[in-house]
């Protein structure tokens, strides 16, 4: 089996995991506050990855240098901001809405690539942005709760995840996969612990009655082992073997899986107009990544790279 196909299937597996954890996290943070939850989740994942590094390939440690460390911390910061705002957002909005709004990061990737990496958008990317924006309006403004602060937090999450995707692709070709992932996840753990001490009642993190409750324990085990340690190791490793277009299309399925799990596990329902909004967001994500010519009024100057691929 060729590496691109393996990469696509692996990233699809990751997408299923991520989309399926919205409800689990939402249930868990009813008992354990967001930063505290992420502290334990990412610290556990970091420990698992460090053990893997020492046991499987400790030779990677010899390649550790300042540039690698800064790159991992930089990616980790955006990942921390993404998960922090997403987890907080889930306190105020539904898992289905959070899933679709988070999915907007796929649309934001080509826009940020144009600004940061000088990679110009295609006509379909612009069409995708417009379509998804209309869909976001329908999704958030026709619900009973209308636009709430939870939706705003999750949109910040979408921006952060878009930057994490861009820079993961940039740095994954330069540095060892496992070591880069360890630094990234450890950064998230440290920032989450600091935030927990500053903004929450961190003592709940040491309360056995809370930690061993069914909702919290199940969420921590699944998210730390599968949705964090395994998922980000797979993303960092396989993003170099497939095109960004395929990665974006695969990640576009995350809100679909979130909506499915929200329907079956939490009995969540969306109005007809909100469903149309969901469809438009999904369509926008697809449009944004379909191959086409670049905009005629944004001709690529000499030395510019191709659009994300």
C-alpha cells in the first residue's frame, strides 16, 4: 500500500476520533473545569509519548536543538489556544455547533497560507469562504440560543487550529516526528497547568471523587491516549506524505462525525435552517479545497509557492 493512501486512511481515523470526542469532553467538563481537564489530558499524553520516545527511538533526542524546541513550542501554543477555547466554548454551546464551527479551520487554512506563506488562494477557496460564512450565520443565528459566547470561543479555536495545521506541515518535514510531537504536547500540558492554577479551582484535579467518576475518567482515558497522543503523532507523521488538499478534505469530516455523535449520544437536534447552515459550511470546506486556477487578480509573483498541496 502506497504511503499517500496510508496517510489518508490514518488521517481519516484521526478525524473520526476527534469528531467523536466532542460529547465526551462536554460531559466531562461539567465536573472538571476546562483547563484542569486539558492539564490532565495533555500531561498524560505527554508522558505516554515520552515513554514511547525513550523505548522506541531515543536516538531522536540527539537531534534536539533550539530551533526544534522553538518550533515545537510554537505549534504547541496554537494547539493549546485551540483546545482551551474549544473546551471553554463547549460549556456554552452544543457539540454539533462546536464541531461545525471548528471545521471552519479548513477554510481558514488557505487564507492564512496566503498571508503567512505567500500561497495564493484559488477561486474555489474564495467561494468556500463566502459559502461557509453564510452557513455559519444560519447555524448560529437561527438556533434558540442564537449567537452566544461559546460560539465565539470555538471560532477562535478554528483560527488556532488552522495555524497549527499550517505550521505542522511546515515543520514536520524538518524535524523528527516523535520528538516534535512530544515538545508540542508537553507545551500544551504546561500552559494548561498554568492556566488551571490562575483561573480555576485546581484542587478539583486531585479530587478522587471527580477524577474517578465515569464521565471524567472515560473522557480522560480516551482523549489522552487516542485523541491526543496517538492522533497528533499520526498527524505530525503523515501530513508530510499527502497533499494539503486531501488533508483538508479529510479533516472536513470532523464536524460530520461530531454531529453524528451529538445526535446519538446527546440527543441533540438542529433546526432546518441550522441544518442548511451545517450543509453550507461543509460545502464551503469542500469548495475551498477543490483544485482550480488561482485568481487572475492575484497572480503569483516570482518565487511564490503553489497553493497548499
